[in-house]
C-alpha cells in the first residue's frame, strides 16, 4: 500500500509512504499521479520525500520504465525529491534510472533516514534563498 499526503501544515513537503505489500506497478503509478497532482496544485515550490524504507516493489516486469516515467514527469515546481531507500539493490536500480536522466538527476537525492531527508530539504531551502 502506498499513501500520499502533505507532511507539514505549510503544505511544502509531500510524503509518499510505502507499506508492504505494494501490489502492482499500477498502484505505484496511481500514487505518483496523486503526488504530482498535489504538487501541481500549488504555485510555489514543494518537496517530495519517498519513504519506501525496505518495502519491496512489485516483481512485475518493467521496473526501469515505471521509474523512468516517474522521474521524467515530476512537476517543475518540485526542486528536490529525496528518497529514503534502505534496500541496496533498489537504490542501485534508481541510481541507474537517474544516470539515464542526466540533466534532471540533480533534482533527486538519497537519504539514509527521514531525519536526513528533512535536513536535505532544509539545506536546499536555505541555499535557494541566499
């Protein structure tokens, strides 16, 4: 199961939480669409935290295609997407997808924990205002 929602009262951070089982790539795609709809509903910059932890993704074929589509269609008002992925294999797959993006890869970061994700966002906000 994947849930999407605002993580803060100011509606600046969207958090995508994953719980086993994630049944299909359709579920993932629907969650991404909901996340991006939330982001597009604001005229200001918003940040996304993906928090799958160690939850496995569907074993259906097409992993790279789904991840690539999600990264390429991220709204322009999302300057940074932070991913808390504990599974080393999953991190490597996402890293490969990001390398394929080249110019857009700077908008994505990995974090070891939610605390680290919030720190990365705070740092980005601070750097953006100076």
